[in-house]
């Protein structure tokens, strides 16, 4: 997915830092926030933030349901450096995308227009999509209380390379793992971690992208550890239905904006919000390419044509749609601590409709 607005305001970051400090009982960080590039906070501001944090905690375990709120393991701003995967991690016989060695995201092809795939290219891409689908199913089968997100990442990574494919997330702009795992209030791009242990009632999005035969295939879905409460179940069901309705609305000459209109017309009346910061995207020879797929109501120009491939991946939240970027430079959490959900498929437009390549 593509993030339209990556950074948040400094003051909002300070407020989030204060909220994390309060929850993890580390108010000393407020006194030393300047050394981390954050503004100092007065006692009055601290008390205001304390009241907001109490309201937040009541919300996260009240009107939004009952679940554990995921917080950063550190408040120090530190993004992982790009690192080429070792031959032990990814065997030499596996074709790698160009960024695997550099950690950059230089496009393979021109983005001046939306790529249109030939029939032969679609079939090559389908291979990557099927591997991604099966890898996602494997990851989902591991979701249960007591399992770490890092364990899921390792197992899925092993499966992908065993199929002679490359896990597209690995070293993409320096991303340190092979998949994204986003739990509860994490909107997207959660980094698998041995310290993140799933608890009963957790809902997790597993996002898998695979590179094979020169093409990427991208998919994600929600899974539940143990049993989930009614508000969480409602969120997941609504998000999955939003994806299904959006796919059904696609076809030749259909405006791209129809996707966002379809999704928002379902979720908004139910009291949910749709992320406007994270979008779907074209996918093929490049991990991310044109077109942008907005999941909220919009007037984006352009219409679908046979051979165009892209992802549809709505992110739906119980609360506000705004996200806060964590110090790791990747993880995006909901600003109000509410849970979010996401389902995703890679699709290609056909002469008479749509083909879901990751189904």
C-alpha cells in the first residue's frame, strides 16, 4: 500500500509519546523529550494529556470493545537500515527484485501511464499471486494465543523461498522482515517481533507480497487469536464485505473512484471510518505503481481498462481514520487507539469484468 502522508505533526507525536509514557509508567520521558527531538511539555499540558489518556483507555476498553492496545517497544526514533538479504536467508537461485540489494524503490518501468498487461504477463503474475495466497493461508493457520508475530514471519518466509519466490517486503525501502503483521490498533506496516505475543481476542492483519517470474502478487487478510468480542467481529465482517463489494463494482470503463464510493457508502452509515492516508495501488513488475486506489469517496479521474492490475485493500477503523507513525518509521497506529481491519486482493481487469488473482 502507499501512504499519502507519512509523517504527523510534531505536537501530535509529542502527545502520542506522552500517552505511551503514561501507559507504560515512564513519565521521565516527558522530562527528557527534547533529546529525542520532541518539544518539552509543561505540567499543565501533562495534566491535560493525562486526562486525554484516561479517556483513551476508557474508549479502548469500552466503546471499542475489549482488547490489548499495542504500543511501541521504544520511544527512540530509529528506522532499520537497508540490508541486503543473505544467501542463507534467500538462496542464490531465487530471482530478486532490484531493490533487494539496495533497499531503494527505483521503478522497473515508466510510471507515466498505467501499465496494461498482456495475457502472458497476467499468467506469470498469477503464479506470484497464488504463492502469496498460499503463504497468507499458512500464516493465518498459525494465529493463536501465545504465538509471536516473528514466528509467523519466519514460517511464511520459509514457505515463500521454498517455492522459489522472493518475499517482496524484505528490504523494500529497508523494511526488515518478509511480511507485515498489524495487531488490533495497528493500521498497517507492523514489523514482526518476538516481543509481540498474540493474546486471546487479538485480531491481526497479515500482509504478504511475493515476487516471482518478474512480477509481484499482493494480498492480506484478518485473523483472530482465540475468540473476539462482538465489536471486533462487526469490524472484521464489515471490512471484508467492503472489499467484496468493491471488487464486484470493478470492470472495463468503470471509474476508479467507484471503488471508494462503494466502500464508504457501506462503512460510514455503520459508524466506521476509512483510511485516507493509505491507498491501494497498481502492482506488477513494480511492487507499487499506478494507479492509486482510494478507498474513500473521491473524484479521482481515470477508468479501468482490460489488462490493468491493482490492489484493493480498504482499511476500516472503529474510530478516527487518522494514523500516527511509530518511532520505527514503519508502524502506523490509530490515533485514538481504536482497532482497524484490512482485507486485500490483487485484481486484474478483463474484457468482461474482473479476475481476482489472489483468490
